[in-house]
C-alpha cells in the first residue's frame, strides 16, 4: 500500500462537502478548535474527517507544517484550528495543534556564529551535525585534508555557520578557525 491515498480509498465514505458547504462555513468559522481523523494523505497535506461535521473535509497543508515534522498517517486522530475556507473545492483549512505549537528554530542561527553540535551522520558529501531540536547542518568534506575517517557519529563538534538559508531550510557549516 502506498503511503499516499485520497479520501475514500481507506474504507471511509467520501463526505458530501459541496452540498453542505454553507452549513460547514457557518458551523466552523475561523479559529474553531476541531478534532478529527486523517482519511487521506498526499505529498501536499492530509485530509481530515471533522468530528461532528460528517460532510466537512478538512485539509492540513504541508506548507503549514514545521520542516522537521512528518504528516500524520491515515487513521490517526488529530486536533487543530480552522485557519481558512476554500470555496472552490469546499475544504476547511486546518492548522494541526502539534504544528502550531512548534517554534521554527532556524532563525536562532546566523552566518558567522560558532556553535557546538553532535554528529548524526557521515556521508560521502559531508558530515551532518545536529545543532538543536529539528536543526541539522552540513559540514561538507572538501579539500585535500578532508576525510570522513576523522569523524564519528555521536561526537560533539564545534562548527561555524557559513550560511543559514531559511527558505530552503539549509545550514552549511565549516570548521571554525583555530
């Protein structure tokens, strides 16, 4: 079975969202707390069956999800808050509670800053270093002296941030000057 599916492909009936749309918008205004079950999962987000509103289709979009989190699987119960209404496809936009309370830690890091992290992975392109919760940077293995053998997973490492690209969620690292 694919990790992706549309509502209705998981043994649940597809809600009649179009016919119930005016009532859905009235009953679920912006800011309303909702609970529901994930009934479909796509690369762009998850579809929800909203408790107490059998004809409502909720959508939690991936562009509202913190970069270090994953989409919940089909069948998981979730809570959230109504953030928008999409009249053209009769969907209620929902920001999941587990996403809303998550602070984006990337802005704490800036170019030139020297930090201590822990090596999480060694690859042919470089060494991945965890700088904080949900934040990893890449220390590229470049130059004649660069060798993966000099590193080991779990070791603490002092690094300098070369770039912190918030748009792409990338941090490039270098070893600090002595």
